[in-house]
C-alpha cells in the first residue's frame, strides 16, 4: 500500500511515519520514509524563499513593497532575538539563529499544507538540539579559561570541593535532550490530534478543522519556534558569560602587543 504524505488522506487514525521505498547501502537496508519526503519539501521551499528574498534585497527599493517590508521586519526581529539576549556578541550568531528559526517555523507550519511536520520526527529535532549543544560547548571553551570553566562546573560550592560537578555535567548534557523533546512532543501532539480528527470524524470534518490547524500548526508552531531559538541564544550567551573576546585572541594580543598595534 502506498503511504500517505497527507494527514487528511489517511484511512482511519494514522499519524505514523511510513516507509516509501528502500535500498541497500553497504549491505544495510535503508528506508526513505514520509518524514524524509516532507523534510525535502520544506528544504526546497526554504531554498526558493531564500533565493527570492536575496533577489529582493539585491534590488531593494527606496520605497519598499509589502514583501520587502516583511523581509526587513523578519531580519530586524531575528537580530533583536540574538542581540537582545547576547548584546554585541549576538551578531556572530545571527545567521545560525535566522536559519534555525526559519527551518523550524517552515517545518511546523507545513501541516497547513497537509504534510506531516518534519519536526514531529525525533530524528529531526534531536540533531537540532545536538548542533545547539555543540555551539554552546565550543563557545564556552572559546571565551572562558579552563579555570573559569572548572569554577562554573563546581558552583555553587568552591572549586576545591567539586561535589556538584557530576550534577552540573548531567545538567549540561540534558540541554539537547530537553530542547529536542520539547519541540518534538509539542508538534507531535498537534499531529496526533489532527490525525484523530480526520480519522474518527472524517464524515463531518469539513471546514471547521481549519481552526484547529491554525492553532496546532500556526500558533503553536510559531511559539515553539520562538522558544527553541530563545533558549538557544540564552544557553550560548550564558556559556560565553561576560567575556568580550575569545581567550586565544587575548593571549595573542598579550604575547605580541606590537604586532597587534601595527
């Protein structure tokens, strides 16, 4: 039986991921699923959006049209998220946060098109959490000395009494899990609810499910996108702390003051 990409096309209650076809890769059977196809559709839509947006900014007008105004508002909004939480240091993370925000938002609202949202698959949200976790740890090492990191991991007790060290490490490792599970569970719950509506109330599901789509896909999807990105910039900003520049840059400036001045 051919699997359904559209929730509304399911027979009965169906919110599961289905395999479309499989192939052998180094002796292992690999399946292409409905989740992969929906993810590909979202990525293609994003690429088209980025291309059109780039062309609009390239030929920007002094009196902007509606689309240019919307793009400028989106850029200012995303800049506000990063710089509001991280200050001047947030400029270096605008591209990542902007891409992350648009990808999650497009994925969440894809249910409005009848697709199964890619973010309802934990195989999509977990990598997003792991990428954010990697950025947090990398910038923690970039902007803080080993001694400062050690003191932070031992807090609230003195650094010579590392009783809280295991607990703080577990808390750090829980970040990608909490980020990914929060997004996954909220989007999956909406997917399940809409599948129940179309599966159990299919004979009367005309028109009024659109209101549920607005809530589960648009409103809840936008809220979860904002929460994920805000937590990302908050965690990264907390890892950087009050440092104004990377540790390595400070060391180089102290070792070679004349060359830095030149």
